[in-house]
C-alpha cells in the first residue's frame, strides 16, 4: 500500500473510507452479498432498490455483447427492483449497519406515488441507512409509474424528491437516466425538490443481439424479449458525457455526483474523478470478476495519485473539466502526421487497408512491405494508429496547415 495517499472521501456529509461502492443491482441483493463485499474492502453498498412493488422476474434475464476474443464489452439485463419482501430488505439494511458501522449503507428506493416515496424514505431512515438514493432511472420496470419513465419527467422527479424529503432528513441522491437528450432539467428538478446530489448513469435502453435463426432478440423469454438496460464497459463514454454535462452546468457545479457506468479498473475510475464525480458505483465488472476487483481499484488509485504527487483523492476531482470544450473552440490550424515505428511493425497491412477504404488513401506498401506515407493526402486523422494491432504508429511531425498550402 502506498503511504501518505488519502483515498477517503466526505460525500454529502458522510465519510467513505474509499470511494468505491456497489451500485443498486444484482450484486447487492441481500445481506450475505453485501457483507462479503464489505469484508473484502468496499467502502459501502447501495442496496438493491427496494419498494412496495415486488418484482416477478423472468428467466433467462441476462445477455452480453462481445467483440472478437474479448469477454463481454456490454451487458444487458431484464431485472427490476428487489424481489425479496420489503420487510426482509429493511432487516438486511439494518443488520448491515449494525455489523459494519464504519461502512456506508445507502438505501435505494422506488415508489409508485408520493405516499410510497415518503413511506419508503421513513422506513429506510428507521433502518439506520446512511443515505437514500432515489431510483428514477431503471429502464425495464413493468409499471410505467416507476423507473426511467419517471426520470424523464422533471415535474414528477421534483414531486417525488419532495416526498422523500418529507419522510427523511438523510442525504438524498437522485439517480438519473441516460435515456434522454440532457440530464440537466431532471437533475435541477431533483435538487429543487430536496435532493442533495446526483447519481449517474443508470443503464441505457437497448436491444443488443437478435438470434438470426429464430428472429428473436436475446435473452429470449419464451420467444419474446423487451427493450431493456445496457451496461458494462461499452457505456462508459456515455456515462462520462453525462458526468461532464452535470458538473459543468453552472446551476449544478457545486452538487456532488456519484458516478456510475462501465467502471472496470482504476483507470476508468480516475476518468470519472477527473470529470467531477466523487463516490463511484460498480456492478457489471463485479458480475464478471467478483468483489475482488476492489484491490485493483484501491491500490491502482493510490499508486496513480502518488505517481502524480497528489496526496488525496479530492485534489483530482474535476481537473479535466476545463479541457472539454465546444467543437468550434478546437485549434484547427495544424496537422500531426503519423510516425511508423519500424521495429514494432509486423507488416500486417491493416493500416494501409483502413486508410484506403476508410480514410484518405495516404498509405501504400513497398515491395518489402514497408509503409509509405503520402503527406499530400494525409490529414492526420490517425485511423491507422487506431487499427494497428501492435501500437507501431505514434504521433510524429506537427505542421501548420498554411505551410502545407491547405
């Protein structure tokens, strides 16, 4: 462990020994699962969403999207909220807090009307939860009075946050759906309604695979399948976009953000911190690799901070925000040409094919299969570097367009 590096975090007035918690999902569905994760070093848990509604789940309920030889890059699920009785879930939350007093226990709740939201807030407060997360974002609820259909309606979000505030004085997170053009209206409405912070993102509505023989989307449930939530590494770019949107909004700039979406390793985590997130939530990576990934997350984060001479996590939050600018503000006065590292090149020709068929026909092969660059045609797009399987293409000469006659 790296000494003199503090990865603890105070978030909404609650102290986290480290910033990594389970998100409200199948990975935190009961006392035993949450207890195991806390024993292995997670900073806290967001217990799987509870409510008066009892889910009647389907089988099978999971499927994934693969890329060549990789394990899944995207994950699709059909699960709703907790299928256990409300009383059992409340007992589990209370027991977790009693047995792990130094860990953070967050109760995720979802109601179908104002009274249910208020009652749920009161019940989880009595169960000694540290914080409440309002789930306005699950995309596969069978009731349109719940989930993402609520989250895209700022008026309902505000009203239900007000109800939760009436039922509890605990810190409140409002969990936003990415299934809208902008999170700003709903996020602002939640803060106006009494929420203290924003959690983003929940899963993305999707159909990821079709069985081309049976013509049925998968997972197939008796020959049918709905649109449902998509998670995993593939949604990280979407999550980062929304984290930046919230953090850079002037009206929300001081509102704490809990980041969610495609976090598999410490590098992913750092990207969320740099765009303004604080506490991070993880699900799909745990489903692939288990709770043990907490060691990579915490040790990697400590080493990263030490390597960059930071003494605490809070020093890096939001550092990258200023470097995300409108497209019209980018410097368009130069071209950077690719540099081909001959000792790494395996002469596969992928760069030549991609440049000709998908770029600007700027690359050719000699008889010795050496890559030749035509600078008159090259625009510096770096498609070639992106397809190179051995990272043999680097950034090279930077030239002003005016000097190239462009």
